[in-house]
């Protein structure tokens, strides 16, 4: 079965080489792709196209739209055309839940949820209530899985247990850093749990946390944290910041402008073109983070073909890594439905549990529902140099903290 799944991915990826694979978008945010009314497979996207979550979800939606085009150029799923219907969750958990409920009522066979537990959880709960698969492209909280959301719910992202461990090992083993000052944005579970697992693993390696500081998204003032750093009797080797845009850029710039030159380390929220631009060449160096992929052939041999198809559809080069998991999530659902031979939620979830998937964002397999649907996946390690991201490699940590 795993070989069959990999073969299907290969066929779908080869389709990217066919000129003109992009089709015109419908008003629903998906693609018409020759869909026949009443005889199509609908995938619902409850992604946040506006608001604070949009820098992650809006690019993912574009990737999903491209994937639907590719599928429909190659016969759809189970011989039926695919229709992607997107409704804006507006970066509001209540709206996300309502949008997902509407998509279910409209006939969605699966739901794509936002890339965060706090924003995406409501969509997956509606999917679970309807007995269908819900999947987030990049939600990394360990809460995103079957234990908290139900036996048909998944995330394609490595959990924060992995993400925190990757940067802890990189700092300790690769860079030789032994001390850290941690700033945790208390914004959402993602920012809080990422710091928690980083600290657990860094200390298990022998590292020392000088201080665990906090920050609140939206306060736009890091002066208190800056004062505490400068007042330390000994300066740390590096600073770990778990935060979110837009305040993340403000925090790093303020530290740099105030003479704090230590390297800054964090997670996938750093993988934002807005951050790269805000830091620029002057402040955008000695910044390290792990994420879900990288826009280059170095990170994935099939990237150039993907980028060419994307540019043909959108008349622009891919501009954010979040496009890749958006594409992958649709292709993964297609594989799972083909393996299951049906769109039935239980059968599709079983196919997702039992198979390994080769994606643009790496190799992925999940544990079973009893084990939480824990994702086994490598992280891409990235360094910012002069405001430009540099791919350092795919990393699986030597050990991972328990969730």
C-alpha cells in the first residue's frame, strides 16, 4: 500500500510537467476543472484568508487551488472531478467553526483546517462531528491530533515536540551554545507549547535557561524584556523567542537596535516574507528557525516543476513556504481516498494512518488514533543571512520530548 501511495504521488507530480495545467478559478475560490454538478468530490477549506492567521493560511489556499487543478487534469479523485470550496475563517475561532459547519452541510468530503490549534481546532471538531477527515496543513501543537480532536483528525506538521527539539539540538550540538534567554508570547497554545518543549529538550541536553520571560501579542513594547536581558550578570549565548507576526519583527528589531547581538532562534512562525522584509539586511542575520520546507530544489528535487506550474497559474513565483503544505494537503487527501477506494471518513482516516506519504514538505507518517495521530516528519532548518533565508537541511532530532 505504501508503494501504491508513492506511485500515485509520482504520477501527480509528473503532471506538473504538462503545459497549461492551471484552470480558471470559480467564484468559490476553487477551480471548475470540468466538474459535473452532483458528481464531484468537494473539499472544504475553512482557512483564514484575512486577519492575523492569513500569512500562513492564504498562501496554503493558493497551493491547494493548484493541487486541485493538477488532480482534475489527471482524472480527479476516484474518477470524479474535485471541487475546492474556500470560505474565510477571518482568524476568528468562532467564525472558523461556523465556516466549517457550512462546508460540511454543503457536502464537503474533507475539511482543510487553519494552520494552528486555536484557530483550526473548531474546524476539525466540526469535521469530526460529521464523521469526515479534517486536516491542518501546519498546526504544530501536540493538541492537534486524535486525542483532543477525534479519530479522523490530523495535522501534516511535525508537532512542537519535534520542532522544539530540533532547534534545541541545533543550538547545543551544532553551534555549541550552552545558555539561553527565553521569551514566550502568551498569544496561543502554539507559542506557549513551542517554548515549553524547546526548554525541556535544551535542559535535557545540559543547557541552562537564564530566564523564562513572557510577552503579550499586540503590546508592541519589548522594553521590559530588553531591560531584563541587559541586567543579567552574564549574557546568554542566544535568545529563543516564540512569537508570531507582526510583533515578532518588532521584538527582534528592537533587540538589535538596542545592541543585543546574540543569535535569535525560533520556530516556523519566523518563516514569513513579512519578517524577512521587516528585518532586512541590517537586522536579518544570526536568526535561526525550523519550518516545513524550503522554496528550492536543494530542499526538494521536484520544486522547479512545482514552481513552474504555480507561476503559470498565478503569474508569479511562489512567495511563501506555506504554499507547499497547502498543495500537499490536497494531494495527500487524494492519495488517501484512492487507497481507501472511497471518501468515507473512517476509511480515509485508516488509509492515512496505515501509509507513508512522500510530499513536497518531506516524508510523513502518522501513529494510529490510539497514539494521538502523532506525525513523524523532519523539520527544515533555516538561517536568515542579511534578511534572506538559507536552507541548512532536513533534521529529525535524536530524541523528542513526550507530549
